[in-house]
């Protein structure tokens, strides 16, 4: 399979469709929306069903087999996201999943509360737009009510989220409570020097696996270090961005490293 060739086996029905490079849509998958945008390197697995007003998924994000997304408003997924298998993504109130978010298998994200007969006095009938902040992580089998999810927040396996999640705090339980003081936050502070060393190690491991690409990926801490007249891909830790050149080593690294997440400059 060419690293920039699209492989669309499923069905896409839309008024407007934009498909990037290296996109994969698995067999048995159905995507129906007014507007559909599939970013570069996006992967939608087998037997996924998406039926929303608008649907977009950013570069290098992945939706695993059997996930369902549905609702009358937009379902948006940012870049470098992982949506596990057999998840439910409700967009009745509108759902936006920001960059680098992880949603583990069999999780449910809800944007509405509705069923009971309102004529008979049922008090629960509402929708809310839900925004899941950057780098948030639902480990797996999480149930999420229409809440605010702060950046870098984390919910442990099987958590039932009924209240807002604060940035870089860790939650667990049913109903979930803040357990950060016991287990720590998802992220801790890392110096620029340590970030550089970590990224250089990932690039070195990649080069050991693909020696033909030695020197094609460069880690820098400042945008002023970026070369403009060569075909190397620069990863700028200062801004967490990379120079998008669509070279084979760049695409392979972004698809396979799994832990370093960058967006285009």
C-alpha cells in the first residue's frame, strides 16, 4: 500500500466531500453527512457507522471497528486522536473532540438527555454541546455525560463521568471523583532539554528500523532552527508543530510512533 494512496472500501454519502492523502475507510463502513472531511492519514476501520449533520476527522486520527457516531449536529474529531472499537459518539448537541484525544474501547460520549414524556412532566430533556479538550484521555469503557472536559484530563477504566473534568486532573470511579492526589495527573512538567532527548530517542529508534531514512527527521526546540530549503521534516517542540512535506519517513513516523503528537505548522 502506498503511503499516500487512499483505500476507500466503505460508503460515503455527502453533499460535499474532502479526502486527504493516505486515507483508509474500511469495509462495511457507512458515513452519511452533509459535509465530510477526512484528513491526511485518517483511518476509519471496518463496520463504523457515522450519521451526523457534518463529520470531520483530522490528520492521523483513527476510529477502530464497530464505533457508531450519530446525531443531528456536527461530530468533529481533531488530529492524532484515537477512538477505540465499539464506542458510541453522540452528537445530538454537537460533539468536538480536540487534538490528541484518546477514547478507549466501548466508551460512550453523550451530548443529550432525553426519553421521558415531557407532557407528563418528565424533567430531563436537554442537549449540550460537548468539547473534549486537547490531550484528554478516557482509558476505556467510560460513560461520559454532557460535561466540560478540560485539556489533559484523564478518566480511568470504567469511570462514569457526571461532573466537569478540570484540566490535567485524573478521575475514577462510579460516579467518578477526582483522584489526582492519589495517582497523580496525566502530565507532569518536562524541561525542553528532556523533551528534545525523548524525541531524539524516538527518531533514533525509527531510523534503526528504517535506516534508509536516517537524517530525514529533525527535532528542534525553536522555529529559528528550521531549514527552509531542504526536504527534511522538522519537529518543533516549542510550538508542538512539524513542517508538513508529505515525505515517506514523515508519514511513517507520524503513523507508527504512537506517542509523539504534532500538528502542521
